[in-house]
């Protein structure tokens, strides 16, 4: 009976991941940048103590293949304690007010910037990112070719050789694969605020962050889910290598754990039934391997059955991760088996802790 239940859970998991892989293939790539640019953008960058990273982002802005008169940059300083040498770039810098509007510093930062936006299109990104030179041009050409009000884009890591960094890249590849796959299934529920664009009028039509302003994160996901629930035809995913934003992996396991806890803490407040269901399937799929290992050690199942369960899950995961990783980066996948062994314990720990524990983010505790 134990074996039947475990295999049934893994089978449901495998079918779900296979459907996401199918959805990934349904989202067409878009690399065309032949139209003359005409869309005006405002880039909003909330930051707090990013003296090391922010100059790299601003330097990438200065190299954008896009007319300077068609975009502006608003940097929102969220009570930084570090001294920042960024005035030379000439971008507008504003500070978040002392009185908080929400329980989310990032949402407050975006709302602060909104007061200074004089374009219809807005793009958010993070201070520890670097954008490609055709970032805006690709968005412009996509907008000119599609009737769209909100666009989600890809984010990937710049990895070195360490296991920790490649573990993060494989994890992010799986998340990006699930994101793109859900859009292909017309069930989009997730995006990344480091590469997220929408019109100001659409933001106002959705009443912005109203309804989830008590949650510390989710400036991206909740806004997308609200948009998808009301106007799914206006929300697209831009699957383009010209539009992939690069960010830095974290340098220690504690920071990674807290970051993933922050991401996972949003799941319980999802508006998307598909997103909630997918989260439960992924959690039970990973739990099944942990239980299977326990049952193996107790002698309730054989080593062959445990290995078979692991291989089924590992192979189906690898097919989605490989497809996503091939889109995101030219780097080969590394430590795939070792990550596959560690990931169930890591993800289940994150999921459980996110429901009860506190986490640190940018020197604050939530």
C-alpha cells in the first residue's frame, strides 16, 4: 500500500511537470528588433545598501541600445545606510517616505516612484542586476507587435564554479521553466520583479497593490495574478534571449534559504488556483522522496523501488530544467544529480519554515 501511494504521488508529479514542459514549448520565441523604437519607458529600481551592485546596473543602462529621450530611470532609495557613488550617472534619485503605506518596502518604493512617472510603460528591475543592451528595444518591438499591457521576462544567474551557485541556477531554471510553462498553458501565475513591465494605466486600473499590501513581498506575483484573473489576454510572457536580465547568485546557504523562504511565503496568499495546486503537487512530490528514503531505512520498501521513484522524478525534472536552462544561459548544467538528491530536503524545509518562521531581508526581519 505504501509503495502504491508513493508511486501515485510521483506519477501525478511527473504528469504535472510534463505539462509545464509542453507549455514551455507553446510560448513562441521573439527576437525581432527591426522596428524603429517609439515606446517611452520608465525604469524603476528600488534599492537598499547596494553600493557594490548598483553601479554595474547603471553602467548597463548607459549602454542600452535605445534612444536616451525614450526612457528615464528612477532610483528609489529605501533608507540605505551605505554611501553610494551614483550621482554621476544623472539618473533621478528619490527616497521612500518615513511613513509606510504597506508592510512591503519594495511596494512602497514602487508607489513612491509612481508619483514621478511621466510615461505609460513602466519596467521594474533590481539593483543587483545587469540588463542586456537590447532589453528595451526588444520590449518596444514586442509591444508594437502585440496588444499587451503587462509583460513578464526572464532572469538568470551569472554563475562561477561552486556547487552553491550551480544549485541556485538549476533551482532558478526550474522556476523559470514553470513560469514560462504556465504561460504556455494560459495559466500564468508567477513572474520576477527584476524583469517586469506594465503600463501605468493598467497598474491603476488594477488598483495597484491593493489587497496584498500587508505581505512583505509579492510586488510582482500578486500584481500579475490580479491582472491574469481580470484581463488574461493583456498579460504576456516575452520569451527572448535579448530580454534576459542577469543577476548575482547568493554567496551562502543561509541567505539562499531566507530568500527562498521569502518567495515561498507568498504561496499561501496566491489568487491563482493553478499556482496553489502546482505548489501542492511540487511539495508532495518532494515529500514523497523524503518519505521513501525513510521507508527504505526502516525496511518497508526495497532499494530498487526507492531508486525507481527517484529516477522517475529526476528524469522528468531534468527534462524541464534542461529546456529552461538552454534558453536562459549558454552554460552547461552541472551538479544535476547531487542537486536532485539535495533539493527535496531543501524545498520541503523552505516550504515548512515559510509558514511559521521569520526571515531576514535587506537588514530587516519579517
